[in-house]
């Protein structure tokens, strides 16, 4: 027969496990939104939006032409685990010089909106 004390301990234990399981620690970041807005045999144009905390998976971004509709701060994570913080300004455009594939996580407080153009 279970006593009130045993029931209370069991309830506390179950609640603790539920809170740990629901904890954001170790949770996967939500992926950002990407949409191909134009493509032909020569180029691909992609509209990318990363809200704070969202990420883009690791991929080769070498040579991409980037135009920042709204800038922000991101963290690049390379395959070897090295991390690099990059801040871009609204209206900035550039050709990405980084040759190694990397994942991107929006670590800033604003939504990052960038148009990428890839030459084929």
C-alpha cells in the first residue's frame, strides 16, 4: 500500500523528469526559411530568413553573392568545431570568400534577411 509520502515523492520525481525533458538545453535549433525565388541554367537566387536562434545547415557557401536586406549577427560553425562570429549590416553586399562549408546560427536579436545568388 502506497502512503501519501510515497505518492508525493513519486509525483516529484515524475515532474522533475518531465521538466528536464522539456528543457531547451540541448534542444535543436529551428531551421530558418529558405525559398528559391528564381533559377535558370546560369544562376539560382534564394531568399533566406533567419530569426534569432534559427539556423541554416552546414553547406558550401564559397562564391555566393550575398545582399543583406536586414543585417545581423551570426555564428558560423565549421566541420572541425571552430566557431566564428560575423556581423553584417543592412544593405551590405559581398561575395563570400570562405571556402570551407559551415553552418550558420542567428545569435543576434534581430531577424536576418539575405538574398543569395549562386552562379552555376
